[in-house]
C-alpha cells in the first residue's frame, strides 16, 4: 500500500543531507575577477556592481593578500584604461609599463604564489569599445589576432601564469600559443573564452571599465559579429573543440546561469578543465533584488554557485567569490 522506497529518508536531517550531498563548493573552485585603475589610494565602488570596486595598485596589493588569507588562490585581472590612451588598435595594451603589466607584477610581488590570469582583448584599450580593430565597417579578425598574440606575450613577460583571451576572434588560440612558444613562454597557459555569447548580461562590466561599444558609422553597436548567438548550442561545442585543438589548456563558457545546458554538454564532450564565468549582470541582479528585500542574498548566491558547479564547472569565475567563501567559513 505504502512505498518501501522513501527518498525523503535521505533528506530528514542536515547530517544526512550533508552526508549524501553531491556537489560542494570550496575556495579552490574560484577565480576572482579584479578591476584595476590608474592612480593611488583609489577604491571606487562600481555603481551597477554594489560592493565591487575598481582598485589602484596599492589597494590591489591589499586585496590579493586578503584573498590569499581567505584561501582564494587565483585572480583574473582587468584594467580600466583612461580615454587618452585608447586608440583603434589597442597599442597601449603592448606597453611594457602599462597598467596590466604593472598589475601583474604588483600581484606577484604581494603574493608570489597567487595564480595570475589576464584578460586578453582589445576592448578596454579600444576607442571604439570593440574587442578587435575596426576598419571598413568590420571588426578585423586576422589583424586583431596579431595584436592579441603580442599582448599575450607581453602579459607572459610581466609574469602572468595564464592568459585568458575573451575576444572570440577566429584562430587566436593557435596564434597566441605559437607566439608564446616562440618567445619561450612554454609554461604560460591559455584559458580560452571558447563559448562566449553576445549577452546583455555584460552591461555592468562595461560600466566598470567604461568599455561599451560606441556608435560608429556602418558598424553595429554590439558584438554580435564575433560573440556567439545565444540561440545556438552546436556552435558552442564546435568553438570549444577548435580552441582545444588550437592549444587551449582550459575552456570557458560565459555567461553562467542562462547557459548551464551548454556547460553540461561541454563538460560531457571534452576532457580539459571547464571554467564558467558568472558575469557582472548575474551579480547585479542578485544584489539589486536583495537590496529591495525581494531575495535572500546569501541563499540565492549559494544556490546559483552550486548549480554552476553541478552543471559541470571545474572553475568558477565569480564576483561572489569572497562573499561565498566568507559564508562557507
Ligand atoms: N572582452 C572583454 C570582456 N571580458 C569579460 C567580459 C564580461 C564580464 C562580465 O560581464 O562580468 C567582457 C565584456 C564583453 O565582452 O563585452
Ligand atoms: Mg573560436
């Protein structure tokens, strides 16, 4: 009459629930994105990313020491470049004493064992806010790839452990890998943003870096000619497989939450570590709803991060890394 198999037995107390729990997030899952600005003693909150900051190099030193103490071991660096240093080809990106290069050295000085990954794309350096060079109404592929390869070598030279190309140009992983090998950076890894979608969830990030695409004649004010159409699934697998063939050590799916079907599929398909980027808009939504008292911030945060890991993420890039680690104790 009654069921002999009662699944609720395994849910009846926190002790049994924790004993049978399949997915547990820990500090070693996280990659912490950090925004760096020029100047001294600057720690400015990003308006659309409550409790997240742009840091000058002195604050960057403090921040990475704090992260290390908390058990966070990897950072992903982004820089906010002043307008007067921006141009169409991102030439400032190659400056040996540029902000990114100094930021890499600053982190390594503060915390030599911290794993340093760097964003490789032209957008923060581009007067047009595009990830590549703009000409004739297009974002040029091959010319952009040349700059991205040089940029990667420059980051490796400054001490980056991994470069993370986020641009979605075709063939850039192979060119970057070859350039790193040619220059002797055999141990510098590549984390490829492989399935990166043209997403409206990047809005707050573009506020943080002042890097949104600007209106130019004959050029779309979006990134849909290089980032993926969010309607597509097979294309994500193809992009990811190609990046692995070209030499990517780690592949990434981005954004996170709306793309967990893609994460699972890619995790089942490939045999390299898979990273997921829970992006700025995902962070902003939780913060905003929590501020209004409409959602329980901590509960929603842990649920989302656990779901990302359950979907197959081996690495989670997240603005919640510190909040989550604090909560986990
Ligand atoms: N190529 C730059 C880059 N690297 C990471 C993000 C977004 C990250 C986020 O929203 O948190 C972007 C923005 C974009 O592609 O426009
Ligand atoms: Mg590709």
